[in-house]
């Protein structure tokens, strides 16, 4: 996703990354698949690429889980102070399979929704159904508006232009 303007502002980068995670998660769930590895690539203003990736255990498709992991990967990729031109998220090791709820271990009892795989998957499924019925803008995460001025109704999306 190409940013509207080159930026090193954390809010702008996270807004773009969250949008990518939402779209990737929705596509994975439509395919009834999970990703076992995430890769985040940043292209800086000086055209230098920074690429980092991480294996996911267990594989995931929930937006919040993908975002939590992608954010950590992005933080590692942002070692330079140069502005970022575009950010890319790749879901690797994608495999079909039913949703696996976490029943044991620390993830099952964690208080943070982003680490509770079962709850995050259920929430993502509900959001997918609402968006399927009422459109993609029926539910928009507040993170998409962080650091913005002006009315939300005038916002056209993530503030970024989609690239092919």
C-alpha cells in the first residue's frame, strides 16, 4: 500500500498496516485458510527496502492477531529514520483448515483480546458478516482515524492509495 505521502509517523504507518491486516484477514477467512508466516516489507523514500518476517504459531486469520504480529515485525523493519513510501504485508505458508480454538496454554487465559485466538477469530467472523451485509464501511476501527483531523464522514478510507 502506497502512503499518500512519504512518512515516518507511527500513526500513519500503523493505520496503513492495520488496513492491510484487515483485508488479509478477511481474504484468509473467505478462503477458510490460515497463514503460518507473515512478512512485512517497507520501501523507504530513498528506495531502500527493509523486509522482516516471522512464523506464526498457531497459524492465524484474525485481524487483531495478524495486526499484533505484523506490528512487531514492522517495528523491527523500521530500524532506519528515513521516511517510508509504501508498506506491504505478505501472508506466507497459507494452508486451508478449520479455525482452531486455543483451549490450553497462556493464550487461552490471556486478558488481551489480540492474544486470544478464539475470541479474536469470533470477532473477526462477526465483523465479516456485518460488512458482507452492509458494506465495508459499516464497521471501521477507530485506529483508521487516529491522528486525523476533520469529520469522519469525509474520510475516503485509509488515506492511502492502493497499488496493484
